C-alpha cells in the first residue's frame, strides 16, 4: 500500500478542517513529529490511529481515502490479516497453557486400602486427560507417591477411559510403587 495515499489524505482533510499539524496531533493524542511522518509517508498509522483520525475529522475511512475502494479494501484486508495473526497467536498460547499447566492425568478411582504383598496398599486408577505419553504417565505416577505416603505401596493403573477401566485391554500402564519410609 502506498503510504502517501493515506498521508496525503490525512494532511488534506486536516487542512480542510482548519487544524495545524500541532493542533491536530494534540487532538488525536500523538506527537507532532509522528503526525508529520504519517503525512509525508515515511511511516504509516496503525488502524486504531486511523479510526481516531476519522472520528476527529468526522469522516469515514473510505472518505479519508477519497472514496478509493481499492485502497479501502486493501487496508481492510491488511487489518483482517493482523486480526487473524493475533487470534492464531492467542490460540497457540492457550494450547501451550493447556500442555504445560493443566494436569495431563486425573485420578478416577481409588480402591479401599488392603494388605498386599508390600504391606498396607491402595490401588489407584488414573486416566489421561488429553493424550497418553508413557514418560508423562510415569512422572505423574511418581508424583502420586507423596499424596499416598501413608501406604507402604501404591498400585497404579493408567487406563484409556473410565468406561473400560475394568477391562485389561484398557490398561495402558500398570505399576506398583513401594514407598520407603524412614525409620
């Protein structure tokens, strides 16, 4: 896009309304050098600045561009591209938040405590929230040792889903953790 089309239009409309560069810069809350750079075409105002300029001049963006539909569409397309870019970046941030912060597994069942081969035990069934990864499952199971530290051992079964938790085909990982207690 030719920066001078917008710059020339701003300067022309500003003069038509009777504002000096300094007066208009104060009115739209920018510095006079910034307005000067826009009007000479060495810099281009952001869309938010163009909206303020049009509001203060009492005209639409299409009017500011002298009715040039091609330039108007090109400017709107650029702004749409920026919005799409923003929302894509936002979606990536949300996905990273989910991957890093949200727990990947959750406990869906705890058995009654029982006496097993390693002493006082409990069986805990967990399932992946999003995707199953063996390394993550082992880390999660490891983290449960502290939660169930009153037992001598914990048997942990990682299953595909709650509906199939009684089926051996559903078990993704089964581990027994012996908790060594300091005497």
